[in-house]
C-alpha cells in the first residue's frame, strides 16, 4: 500500500514492535503495528504479527474534531496554540481576528 508513512514508535530487542502512521493514497489513515519475537511465534505460530486500524477519508473530519477537542480542552490559549501547532507542522490554515 503506497502513501506517506511515518514510524511513530519502535521497541528493539527480543520482543520487537514497530508502529507506523500511514496516509494512504486514497486519503485513509492507518495506524499499523508489527510484532516479532518469541511471544508472536508462541501465540500465532508465525514469525510476525501485523495489525491496524483504518479510518476512512469520510471519517477524518470527525477524527480531527475529536483529537483537537481532546488536545486543547480546558486551554484558554487554545486558538493561539492551535495556530502555532499548524505552523510548526506545515498544516495549511487561516488565522483571523476582529474587534
């Protein structure tokens, strides 16, 4: 599956886990993990186990809304902090004000 992939967590060692965040070409978002190690072989009888959560493009507005609500709830500086976060992460946005 093509798209933009970022590794967001990794555990090295006998028990290995990698977690990736993927933006697929169709606009879906995947949070994917891969486990390897003795536990995987014991439980699954295979050398690796992969699992994921997919959020369809149509559900992304709800996902964004809930994540922003969770991240900024209770913060009186939420508007400024969100603007700064968008700038820092290259997220296209508009800032406006009026008096």
